[in-house]
C-alpha cells in the first residue's frame, strides 16, 4: 500500500455509522474565485455556475453533515476551526472552513480552501465580519446550516488507505453529503502546466464518463502512477468517493455538469445521488 498509518492525521473516526446520501465533484483552481481571476473571471463563469448547481443539489439531499474532501500533504481529518488563504495567488482573502468560526485554527490546503469557498456561497450563517463579495451566498442557492467537516488525502495514497478513509467519511452523520475536490490531467496542450501528453485526453475522457455514469469500477481502476504523471490531482479523492459510494450500497445516478480544459487542466463538475 502506498501511504501508511504514518500518513494519517487526527482521529480515526468522524462520528456514528451512517450512509452516504449524495456527492458533488468540483475542481479547485484558484481562478474559480473571481478576486483571484481578476479580469479573466468571466472565462470561468460557466464553471462557477456548474459548481453552484452541484453544491445546491448536494444540499438538497438534506444532509446532517457535509464533508469536504480533497488532496493535501497527509491523509486524515482537519478539525475546525481551520482556515485557507488565497494570498499565495495574489489575493489577501482568508476562507474559513466554517463562516463565523472564532479563530483561524488549522491550515486548509488549496483543494479544501476552494471547497470551503464554494460551500460558503450557500451558507446561511453570517460571518463574524463582513464577507468579501466572493463569499456571499449565491443568490439562487438554498441556505444550509449543516455541520461541516474537512478531510485531506495524500496524493500518493494507495487503495487500501483510501478505502479505510472512505469508511470513516461514511461515518460522519446520519445523512452524509460529500463535496469532492479534484482536477483532471494538467497535460492538455503545450501551454498546459505539465506540457502536452497524448495520454491526457483519453484519461480525462475516461474520468468524465465515470463521473457521468457513477461508474465506481472505472474510478477505482485509475492508475496512480499514470495519474501522477498526468498531474491529475483528483485521482485519490475520486477513489475515496467511489469506495464510500460502494460501502454505502445501493445504486447511484451521476450527471456530468461540466467538462472542459480551458488552461490545459481538465475541470469536471458532477452530481451524484442515490437511487
């Protein structure tokens, strides 16, 4: 197994045993935040709209806990309070895991920072201070007050570690909703971050089809070595999702809401619900 107990952080459990009831998959580029994108913000309007739709559907499942899941330096939970920062991308903007939390607490990795930002657009709880425009709840979104947890997973985590993490994620509340953050390959063209790789498009097409069809086998079959070579940050989080969905049992219906690679990086948005 790639990764081990030494890569685990925090407690080994999140709460009582419960089923996963819904999931949303979104990417985590800093440019998703308009303040970071600046004048280029309109280029990702469709992506933001798709993410809002996926989060809105996630919350419509009436979860009693929302779990954010994305890549980080180690595998394990990040207990609130916790805060992410977009300062490395040129914007002095802090993103708390929970709006109104009393202090900064632990540090959120980029994936969970963007996840918290997306979720905050739908949060009914006012922050302690006036929020920047980007953190104001989306006007068309239903507000939510469900407790929020954050879980990070190491990019090189193996299937056994991911399956164990999925069991814990599925034990977060009576009705758990999972917001999964992850990008596809970063090798779509000569100007992409990973330069051009002919394997990137077939890889991304396979992922897109699996997210559209809620195909657990395809997601679990993604090769970690190839994924790393293609700089696909979503591989480990997607496999936790697939393992959690399988552990929850029953059938799943998926819908792909967005599939594009505007900067040579594949961005997918999908919505999953139980059937």
